[in-house]
């Protein structure tokens, strides 16, 4: 997969791939490794991050949506017109509460009207910790409501951000699916930093920067 550099554009337009998962699953690390070839601190995302992602000469916008945004009514502007969902899971985390939160979030995703009929890539991250893998494909099949995915178009992947193995495969698979058209809309004017936005949650101010390039503003819609 070819991953292009991100660009600073005030009104981003493109097909949206939404990446979700429980806190600590590695969403932000994957986002910036794919789009900027950079490592970022392991800090939970507040709000969301978005970057351009080029997959085999096709350009998409990859959204990393923080796990705290569990009220889908407040983030519908991010989810609408999504053409694929990437659901990230920390396969090395044995915490029962985190496991249940992940299942609950996945259940919300498969019930969300914006995610109906789109490809779903389920990613078992942190495979580098082979001696501590608690969540494998069998656990996913037994505990996650895969049968509720409309159309049944999903695939389970193994990856490791640390070793940079398998991180391209879910996105290559998505790019090869029959993707629905995205209704691209002009982004609303962004509020000033610290003011929040019309959807009721604060803006993230923690987006990493690299080589002078700017990350996409969190409040931009596509």
C-alpha cells in the first residue's frame, strides 16, 4: 500500500474511513504511522484526529475517533458518509472492563445507521506481544456481534504498530471492496480554539506535527 503525505487544507474533501476502538487500542499510533511515518505519545485522543491517506493512488481521509466519543448523536457529523469502518482492538489487554467496553462500542458501531452496508476491518493490534495475546480470532468470533454486521462484509486482521507489520493490510482490503459513494459536503466554518463546536464536545488540541506540516482541523467535516 502506498501511503502519501498529509496536506493542510482548510476544507478537506474525500471519502471517509472511520477508525474506532477502546482507549489504548492504538488508533492514533496507526493513523500517524500510516500518514506521516511518525511515532506519537500514547495519550488518549480527545475529540478526533484526521489525516489524508493515499491507498494505491486513491486518496481517502482517515478519522481517528476518540473512545470517549461514545454518544453517536454528538459525533454524527464525523460518521455520516463513511465508506468503511476500521475497529481497533488491543489483543494484549486482559482487562475485563476494557474488553467489555470494546464489545459495547462495537455493538454501537454495527447498529449505527451510518455504518450500514460498509466494509468493516477488525484489527487485532499489538501482536508484537506474542506471549501476552489474550484476544485472538476465536475470542472475537465468540464475543463480538459479527452476525449483526449488515451484509456480513468484514475481515479480521492481525497487526503490530510497534513492529510495523500488517498495518497496511486492512486498508488495502478496504480499497479493494465495492465502496459506496460518499456525499461530500462543504465543511462548516471552524470555531476558535477552546470554544467547542455545534455538536457539543471540545476540540482536540493535541494533534502531532511533523516537518512543518499541519494536521487537518478536528472540526472539519467532509
